[in-house]
């Protein structure tokens, strides 16, 4: 039995985080002055096509250039990516992807950093190129690494990681909460640096990263943090073992071990407390529930006269958000909340869309050009063309001649500032993500507390009928 | 986090939400009477120390007392009112369907099946309320809200004809009107937005909470932990966590970003015990002018480690931070660019920071740096930036202390200004966040180059047009044309290219809008009305470092593109 308990605890908590100074190099919260070996880097291929890569000097896979990331915009030896200013645009290199030998397979399992490979559906780089990117970065030293040669075309940009970029780059282990929703949720939950919050389930960790940034208030070992200030922390829960595994690796790799505590657990069944350990309760002041039956998890999120038995901070109002796609879930959740002393219960949905901006070229002079509308732009233009067609000169210019003339003219035209500047909603819109239920659980306030206030803030004097100064309301 | 947002503390700002849903703002002082207009008045002491997010009922004033007392209404009572009275079916358009698979927690009340009255027979007539307005007024003076409502209901002859649905609605309306209740809400960004939006939304450029949430997320503003050796102040790590802000929302944007950076709220440090947390009057620890004895050249300039090591919430160790012109912090800071001589950041006063009478212990005192556009672009034309003459120490000692104080003050003012201006002009900011009345196309040519590579640009605009025009200045086509000109060795004209279109990556325009729902058993639907006005638009992009010369795009779409001449050179992202 006791053994079982320990097993559960071990499973739930995973490896204890290494308490090393390396955790301070958190690429999300502190940007180095230039890309370095080991930097988590977002390769920006194009909008909505972002690939996170950890830069390495060395690798196997037989590339003469060392570690190489192949994308559909070309190949990028990491040697060409290290030591650059963040935001740099980088040209692709000529990399011989055909003749390299496949070696060093044995070393593969050893290396914990093959994160990128994990994220890919197929491990064969030949295929991956079409669907994004592949990094061959495993083994040790490549003594005769050759210098990369400019490929002549293709480029990417190197960006420091942010929760937004991370979210955009996630493959979909689960449905994820996107920026439009989580930005609003965190704003409404009043999550601030130093806050302690609960999140369940963690899923792919999109929300987790944004929440970690929001609560981050310094690392526990930072001298200034000391006892003076609460260190912000995200208590995250997930009951799918493989998601827990992947996310734990990411949390560690991102230097967030001390900010995010991910627990492997079914929270509906077992709640949020930690029976074993130093910190037995999250003492949370904000809660985000993204799981199918939030009301079942909420049963474990109540106040208690014994603070150590409650997952909630007894001294602050607790802000809650549940995130549910279906209206029935919302009704069950709100019914639960109303019965259990929550207040400010409100349900909303966030409707977000992106807007395309472009110049629309309308007019006969655009005939034969690409991506334009070559119909008449004005009545005058239409009439002029009709005259031309019906008039005595109609044979003077053949269509081919006309097009050739227009093409020549177009080269001189400043198309980027001609035409109508228009905007419209992007072709694909998420019309429903989920319903967001918000609520607040006020602090418990007992008769004893009220009495204490009456003592401290007596009204005996002021209630006497002659008038004291008024405190006007604006 | 801080109990200041849990219990009502003296001398803080807070909101009362009235039954009409509108917010009243007040700064609560001990031993005063709070006059809540029609609702009545009550002693501030009855709110002090009490918790936020509770509803308080203003009780009938007792004969022998100057004003009313309060009753704290437990949430269970409020919820019971909502649920029990209102657990009724929807009015029309078919019966509500019972969702399957819904757990017991969600119960449709039994009367759903029974209640099938419709509104068909209801007569809409104000006279059906048998009590006259005068009678109601009279009652209001003599009876508590609940009783009034009961009386009104009893006297409403048509009430039985109403469906349970509309009766509930009627009840709700009456309750809101006659119950003398309010909820106490803490001062926070969300409530401020609600409050200002109701009255003068233009003051905050009509920004909605959802738009502000987007802005803050995309800005990537967060706490940057600045750990320094004392002699390491020039290292780049010391300079990190700097956001450049153009804010014409009266300081709302600054406040929201500051909150993310952990510098908006003054931390309660019980051990420091310096006066009341909110004493920012004149009497407390003013170290600026009374340095009579000090004759060294820098009597007490804040090279003390306090200012530098202070990060995040940590306020500088106050002894050496000047009230008037403190040495600005290096990292985890907001640099505010303003169009007038002084910035308008009046909203910060609600968070205990008033730039006219600053509290040296507030983190904003050293972590907010402001400069005008003139100071940024033409510092030499700004008198504050000009160094005041240096007086030799020997001469100084002969001066009267008052004169010497003025001298040091001038020097400090200049030092601070120079420090801020020089540092801003050096650039390297992590983010640039704009909510301004000015045309962004005139801001960006100056401000974008000040961003570090990979830094975030976020622009909010209440209307879309300025951002559409801006997006156009960074269009793919314009960028291509720009690069082609450079490749030909020509200088692109500022008329065609007001901004360098190469400096931003993936500019994106978006808008968010929340839709609120009513959720009640059997009557769940989106709210029928909401606030109109500006939608609010947000443009985001990241600053990049372009390669010199043209770069040719590549990708699986390149096959489709026959003519890969230089005109296509830059199209990828
Ligand atoms: C939609 S995903 C969450 C996505 C996440 N919010 C994100 O932004 O990436 C829901 C997750 O909750 C987990 N989950 C569902 N019920 C759970 C429970 N009772 N306890 C713990 N995790 C649970 C699921 O395994 C799943 O990974």
C-alpha cells in the first residue's frame, strides 16, 4: 500500500527538477543577445509556418555541414544560424541531401534533445521536407565539418521563442487554446506576476506557456525574491501519460521547471492537493479548466476552514474560467457554480478573426497581368474601349500587341500603390472555439471577521447624528 | 496575490457596482460617509476591512443614526434568487429540449412541463400596476427593497397571466430597481475599462478588454528578472526587458503592460513598514532637498544598488531614490513616448502612482521612463537635455543650502533626462506597443528601428483605416519594389516608402470581440444587446534584420512561378 502510494507520487511528479542554475536561462523570459548553441529558436518559414529548433553545432546523419534543418525553403546548417542577431534573415545553403551516409543510429536513443524529431509524423527527412521541416541533430562531433555554401535562393528568419510563436508552432496532440482565447482568459482571470494558478488539463501545453509567462515573477533562487515575495507558479494537471511525458520534456527544455509543476493525474477523481511532498496545496488564486467535465473537477475546488485542505488561497477571491465547446457543458458548469457560492458567473465566447489587406487592381490596363481584375474600372474606360472596338481603327492593334504594350507599361507602373486598398476577413475563420464561463469565489468571511472589522473600524462616532465629512462618489 | 485586492483597505480606489450595472468609483477614507446617491449613504468604516466581490445591501436607516448600515448578502442568497425564481422555460419559438447526457447538477425544474402559459393574452399596459408611482416612492422611504417588490408583485393584476418567463424578467427588473444593493469591486484594469467605457470611451481610445488582452499577449510583456553585479550595469543583460510604449489612453495601456511586468502594484512589504502603503503626500521620506550637510559632488545619487537590482515588484530600497528625479532602472522598464511636454498617465493614480507627487516606493517611480517626441528626435532642442553648468565643489560649499538644493535638483533632472533619452535612442527595445491618435505611419519610421531583432510590434487602433494603410506600406509588393530599387543602387523615395518595408516580418491584422450569453436553465441565449462603437483592431509584427541585397524566395510554390526575375525576389514570408 505504501509502496503503491509512492509509485503514484513518483508517477504524478516525474523526475524532480534539477535545481541547477541552468534554469535561469529560460529562452522565453530572457532573450540572449544573439543565437547560441543550444538556443531554442523559432524558424519562421512563413506566416503560420513556424518551426521550433534547438540549435546544435554537431550532429550525425552524415551532413558534412553538421546539424542541418531542412525546410521547403531550403536547407539550413545550424552553423549558419548560430551567433546571429535575433530576427536575422538567413539564406539557405547548398546541402547535399542525397549522398550522406546514415550513421550513428545507436547514439540516437541516448540523446534527450531530439525534440524536433518527436514532433514529426514521419522520421524520414526526404518526406518531411514537404510538410515543414526536419532536423538531423543527434550525435557528437563531426571533425571534418565543411562550411556551408549559399544556395542562391530561399531564406528564413530566426525568432526568439514566445508563447505566441510556440502556440503557432504546436503540432496538434490535442485541441489547443489559441492566443485570441488565452489572452482574454488571462486578462479576465487577473493573473499577474506572482500569481499561483491551476490549469487542467495541460494537453499540448499551449495555455501552459502563456500562463507561465503571466505568473512569472522571477526564479526562486533569485536573491531579490527571497521571502518577501510570492513566486508565481502554474500547477498543471494532465491524465494522459504520453502528453505528460512530452510536455514535461518541453517544460524542462524551456527552463520552466520551477514555474510549471505538471502532475500526472485525473483531477476529477483525485483533486488538486498533493498528499506527499513539501507543498501540499497549490493555494491557487486563479483556475483554468479545459477538460470535458469541469463541474466534476470543481468539486475539489472549494474553500475549507483548514487551509491546507483546500487547493485555493484562503485570503484572496479566486477567479475561474472553464473552457467548453458545448452549451450543455456550460449549463452543467453554471448550475454547479450557482449552487456552490460562486459569484460573477458569466459566459462569453471570443470571436476573433484576421483581416487581409491588399490592393485590388481593376481596369483595362491590367489585361493580361496576373492576379488582377481586368474589367473596366470606370464608365469612361468602358466607353472608350467600346469606341475603339466599333470605330474605324479597330484593326490597328492586335490583341497580342496590346497585351505586350500593357505588359511593358506595367513594368514602369508602381502597382504597389495603384488600385484600391481593400480589406476583408481572411478566408478561414474559426467561428467557434469554446464557451468561456467565468466566475469568482469570494473569500470566506465569518461573523468573527465581521466583528473584528467592527472593532477596528468603529462606526459609533459617525452614526451620531451631527454630520461628519462626506466621501462623495463620482 | 496581494490581500489589497481581497479586502477593502483605507485610502484605496474601488468600485461599487449598482443594481443598474453601472460602476461608481471612489477613494475610500476612514471615518467618512459614503454617499451612493439614490441608494442611500453609509459609513465608509462599514466597508473597510470587508471583502471584495460581495454584494452589500444598504439597510433602512435607523431613526437615531446618521446613515444606513450594510448587510453583506451571501452569494448563495443571490444565486438562489436567480436560479429558483428563474428556472423557467424559454418564452417562445418552441419548447426547450432537454439536453441528454447532462449530469444531475443541471436540473430542469419540474414545472417546465406544467408551465405552458404563453404571452398571447398578456396586455401591455402601464396601468396594470395598481400602485401609483407616488405610492411606490412612499414605500421606498418606508420599506426595504424586498418588501417593495413583493408588494408591487401582489398589486400587479396581470402578473398571473404572464408566463413564468416574463414574470421572472419583470421580477428581475423590479429587483434591480428597488433593491438597494451594490457589489464592491477592486481597482483593476478590467473594471477601469468598464467604468471609463460607460462614460467617455474615447479617453481610452475605445479599447475593449479583449483588445487589451490581445495587445498585452502579443507584446510579450512579462517580468524580466534583472540580476546584476553592481558593476555590470552596462551589460546587455542588465538592459533587458525594455518596452517602448506610445500611449494615448491616459495611461491605461501603460498600466496594463506594467501589470504584466510586475511594476504596477506596490508590493506590501510589512517588514519595511514605511508609513501607510498609500502615503504619497508630502511628508513622507523626502530625500531630495534636505541634504544640507552633504557637500560631496554626488550627495546621494542613486547609484545605490537599490535601483539597479530592483526588478519586477521589488521596489528599490527607498533611502536613495529621489522623489523628484530618480535614476531610472535599467531593466524591466517601460519607456513612454508622449506628444506633449508631460505624458498623460492619469489612470496610474488609481494604482497609487501620481507623477506629480510620486511615491518613491512605487515601482513605477524608477521603472517608468518618459520622454517626448522632441526629446527622442531632436534632444539638442530640448532645454532639459542641455547640461546645466557644473559648479566646483569649493564654490558649492559656500552656497546656502537652499541654493545648493536647487543646484543638485537641476543636475538630477538633467541626468535623468539624458539617461532616458540616450538609452531610448540607442534602441534595443524588446517590444513596441502603440495606442495613439497619431498616424502610425509617422511613428514607425522612428520607432521600429529602435526595436531589437525579433522584438514585438503591436499597434491598437479603434478604427481599421489607419492600420489598413499601414499594412499596405509593408505589403509584399512594396517590399519587393523597395529591394529592387536598392539592388539598382537607387534610394527609395520617402514618398513611396514612408517606412522601410523590410523591417517587419509577417504583419498581421486582427480583431476580437466577445459575445456575452445569458445562461439560465431553459433560457440560454446570447444577450440581445451589447455595446456598439469601435470594434478595435490590433496589428502585430516582429522586427527583423534583413539581409543585404535581394533574396530569392523558394518553396513548393516556386514551380508555378515562371518568371523568377528579381521582381519576385522577396516574396516568401
Ligand atoms: C483540450 S486539451 C487541453 C489543451 C490545452 N489547454 C492547451 O492549450 O494545449 C484537454 C486535456 O485535458 C486532459 N484531461 C481530460 N480530463 C482530465 C482529467 N479528469 N484530469 C486530467 N486531465 C484531463 C486530456 O487528456 C487533454 O489532454
